[in-house]
C-alpha cells in the first residue's frame, strides 16, 4: 500500500499523515512570517480552508516558541477548528530563512502539520515525533534536498516509512 496516498473511505494511520499532502518547492520568501503566510495560502487553495485562521494559529504557535528544530528544519504545527483530519505540507524554500532555531541555523525545509482542534493529544504527539524522527535521518534529508519534483518527494517519504515499518517488523533473536 502506498502510504503517501490515503485511499477514500479509509481510516489512515499515523504513517499516512507522515507523508505531506501538499508540496511546495523553491518557495521565495525572506522570513518565517512570509513562509507561514504562503503555506496558509497554499492550504486555502488546495483544501478550501481559510488562510487567515490557519496563519493566525501557526503564527501564534511560532510566537509561543519557535518550531525550528535545528539542522535547517522546522515543524510548524497548530490546532485548527473546522478540520476533521490532519493536513500536512512539505515546503522547501529557495534560500534558507531565519527561524529562531536552537542551533541558530537558517531553515530551508518545513513540514507543516495542522490537526483538528479537538484531536487526540497522544496521536498528535506521535505524529510530531514521527516527523521529527524522519528529519533526523541524514539520508532522508539528503534525498529530499536532491529531489526536484513532488512525485520524487512523495517517493522519498513513502520509502522511508516502508523501511521503518520493515525495521519494526524484525524482532531480535
């Protein structure tokens, strides 16, 4: 099963939401405010959700504490009223931008996660942990940075998730 494509009428697992539904490459922005504004507009166009409330929620979260995790990666996330399932986006900026990351490095990759306002907290945290685990994998990151289109990006996510599932199925002797 391709975990990057959630079949209609299926109950997706955390793995499916670990793949970005929306992908935006070479985004030209000069700061995190512009990046979050543009991502909000992308989600509005693709999902029919209002950009303004998405942006406000993401920016509020960002003001509470930066979602820059280090290593050139940020994981902006927020709870959103009016959605029933998580919404995800992978964004790569044309040039790195400041994101107040703990290592003080600029960010060029963002994985945006929106979850329902009433989402199960444990599943939300599990999804955040899974995404952080992916982006801690240097081979995964190199693959993403070398990819030139959305199909390649989705394949890299799918492959990583397939490999992770295979590792979890192997039991020690």
